């Protein structure tokens, strides 16, 4: 699914990465524990999280996450936005809760990380 479609489905605002709306994300993971992100996500995922700390971007880079969407209307601080720009990781914000965000994407056929085979 293209990032632009994700943006529409989640009624999200794109904070970083306007040039990446055609970026393809293969699956989605929702997590607020960065240790879970490292343990359970797969490369090329979209991460949904309520955490806005710059460490989210560091974790996303290590886990090869393609984009991050902050849920529950959370807005990242300037430091997080700057780190995302440095790493080329698109950032979105949605007013939706984690549960609803995951459900909407799943209902539009974007699978979760557990449903996609390792490459």
C-alpha cells in the first residue's frame, strides 16, 4: 500500500516526507514498546505508535521501518522531526486510536507483520 493511501485511510497529517507519498509499505505494526518493535517488526513496515520520543526514529532505522505514524493525536517534538528528516523516515500523525488505526489498515488489506513471511 502506498503511503498516500495510508494517509487517507488514517485521516493523517504528513509531517515529514511529502516526497514519499508513493512509498510502498508492505505491512503494519502497532507498538508502544520499542523492544517489541525490534523483536516483532519486519523490514518495510509502517509503525503505528503513541511514543513521540526521538528514540522511535533510532529504533525505526535499526528495524528498517519505512514510515512512522503517531496515533491518538500525538505530535512529536522538534528533535524527533529533525531525526526523521536526517534518516529519511516519513512521519504522519493521526487523531485515531491505535486500535482503530490498525483496524482501518487491516480492513484495507494491509497485513500485520505476523502475516507476512520473512524474505
